[in-house]
């Protein structure tokens, strides 16, 4: 899993740091530090953190998901 945060969009709400503290943390009051390659054991936490971002600044690349059929698609 690969994580990228658009730091120009991030405004420091820290929802990600609350939901996945091992992958995201605030340095000071507004600077976000994050692990670009979090352990797969934290996948659910990281996905919840990305979904909770109010400005949608977190992108999570899931290599396994690329090969899975899209929901509702036919084989």
C-alpha cells in the first residue's frame, strides 16, 4: 500500500492522525508527517483515515484493488 498526501490541500484537521496514529501525525500545530508505505496490517485504519479527511487530501494506492473487478461490473 502506498500513501500520498497532497500537503497543499491539507489544512491540519488531524482526523487522519486520530484514526491512524501509526501512519499520520502532526508535527507542531499544522505540519503533517506521514508514512508513505504503511504496513498492510494498518490498511483498514489508513483507509478510514483517508475517507475521513474533510478536504480529501489523502490518496491510497492499493495494488491488489486494481486487479479486482469493479463493483457491479460483469466479468
